C-alpha cells in the first residue's frame, strides 16, 4: 500500500499490481498464542523426549520455534488493489487467497487479548461464499491501519450492494445516520446463570485436568490423600453430602456462565447502516469483535428459548444467512420481547415469531410419547445394568419411573412442534424440549424433500424438509400428515411443485 509519510487515518491508497506488504512483525508473538491448543501435543512430545535424551529435546525446540513463529511471518504477504484483496502464504505449498472487491459482502475486525496488548487487529473479509475458503484473513495488522482498511472496504460494499435491498429503503433513509437496533443492558446479566455453557465449560475443564493429572502421575501421588478425604466424607450424612455437592455444582456452573456472558457479550450493540444495507455487530470484553452482515444475505431468523431460560422469559436470536457465516449472532441471551422486536426489524417480519403454529396430527403425538417412553426405559435399564448389576424389582420400578418422566418430556416436545405459512415466510418449530422457531423467507426456499421411515409409515406421517441456501440449509417439519405436507409445499412453492400436483 503506497501511503505518504504520516498520512491521516482516513486516507487509504490502493496498491499497484506488484506491491506487496508484510503483516506486523508482532505476528511472531501472536501466532503461537493463537495456535497454543494445537501445539499442546507437540510441547508434550518435546517434554517427554527430553526426559531420556535432553539433546533431542533441545534440537526439536530449535527447529520448532522458528517454524512456528518466524517462518510464517517471512512467507506471508498481502496486497489491496482496486480489484482485489490478496494474501500469499506458505513455504513449501504456496497458497494464494483472493477476495474480489466487487464480491466483498462482509468485513470483520477481531482483537484478542494479545492483539490488543500489541495494538493489533485481525481483519476477515468475506465474499458471501459458503465455505471458509471464501474468507480472506489478514492477521496481526496495526489497529489504526485495520480500522482504515475496514472503512475503505465497506465503502466498496456500499457501491456494489445489489439494488434489491437498497430499493426497499426510502431515499431519505439511505442518507440517514446508522440506526441502533439494540444494545446490551445491565439487566440482561440475569439471564447468564440460566445458560448451560458454564456447566459444559466446567465439565470440559475437569476432563482436561483429569487427563493431564493421569498423564503426570498425580493420581498415584494423591491416592493416600484421597483415601483420607473419602474416610472423612463417609462420616458425614449422605443427604448433606448430596445437597452440598448439588449446591457447589450449581454455583460453579452459574459463576462460569456469568463470566462467559460478560467476556463474550460485553458492549454488545447491533447497528443498521441504511447507506450500504449492512448490519454491524460489536461485542466482547477482552477479545473484541466487530462483524458486518450484508442484509442481502439474510433469509430469516432463528429464535431459541433454552429450557432454563424460559423460566425467566429469556431468548437468543440468530440470523439465517447465506455465506461462510450462516448463523451469525443477532442478540445474546436477552428478554424474549427484545429478541422478538429485533427479529422483526432484521427479517422485516410481522408476527411470525409470536403467532400460534398449526399443530401436527395425532400420529406426531403418539410418536413423541412412544419414543420418549422406550428411549427412557432403555436408558434407565442400561445404566442400572452397567452401574449396579442385576435388575431387581426396586430398580425395575425406578426404570419405569424414568420411562414415564421421559414420556412427559415427549408431551413437551409435541407442544413445541408446529408449522405455519405466512405471506412472506414459512415458520417451522422442531420437536425439542428447548423451544426453537425458524422463520425462513419464502424467497429463500429453493426446494423440498419428503421422507418416511418404517415407523412413520405405520403412523401415517412423514417428514417434509425445506431446502434453502442459508443457515442449516435444511429445516424439517417432522411427522406431518401427508395432506398437510402437500398443502405446506404447494402453499410456499406453487410454481415449483405444479408439475407434481395431481388435480382431482
């Protein structure tokens, strides 16, 4: 990039065809930190190799460190011309990633803790493709230069955005300032403890710690101390031990969920830019993230109400979009009414997120009950045999109770099941305990598929799948009556299914 000495931050000049630039030299420090999880096996191998032969460990370290740090920086170049953004990398296998300027649909800025300490940012340029290969990444660029590049490329997006979105916006709105659709409120923090992410993080950390302790032989060293601790616990009433354990697990999980919410969603904001038809999502406390979403890519929204969060009227919202990022976050766990409001703004929908859905027939209810009963019974029997041993009458009674409880969950799953067709969208809710609602634009539907398993045929139902290029690419309406399935498909895509419809 040819720039004058000490240029203003707003000025950015495109490169010539032969001009290439290196990333910041601090990439040498940032890259190993980012790849630390992948480098753990290598570090362990070097440490264990050094136990028997220290010289080998030193040689391996001298070879690995330059290959991981200095060499990638030396062989990586990038250029930004008036036609494309190109990154060239690789020592043995040369790789060139290119994003045409007229195909750019998103520009994301990310800064992890090492990036922020060193004054750097990561720029990810998306061209709207479905694969990760459609994204060009510039890692470790000075923050001021990254911001300038972001504005320069987003101006390209504004010039090349298809008229389909801009013509829907009134001319007076195109010159309007950015509109803030939503922003994090401190009251939203009450939803953090009702997420299961904290429990999952605690389980993952515990499993990793146990594996490391086993490899390091810490279990053998601590066996005596563990035996003394177990002897002391045996003197405590079982009810007290169980109660204390449950409280500790809930408290640790809630604390981790709260911390994860703050780290991931602090300073969250969702802004609509009328000039170029994009949505800008900013969030993050330590690792900051600023991502742009071309509204041309949005084909609908996904409203998710987790099991625990429903008790406090919470929900989260994702977009159903095309491109490499098919389910970008639109709203973190927040009040249900706020999620509905934002979903209506983004998808230009009416009451699709709140209106009642059409219930599936009796066959769907029977299948939910039978699947819940037999699934719960089989699970309980397998657990009893694996953990306790023989199946005695008390344990058989417990298995039956578990099966009945699982059947009750089947009723919940049926109540969450439904489908609806509106003038602009098709709404599908799958049979899950956690409530999900997918609103897919009718313009985004590209095909249909129908299937029926052996057990479905016995109940006279089938599964109808909506095919789209966005999001999960397939959304299934499970256990529909054949007549209801045909009505759904013909209502949404009459021209597409006309050759297959038989008039009576």
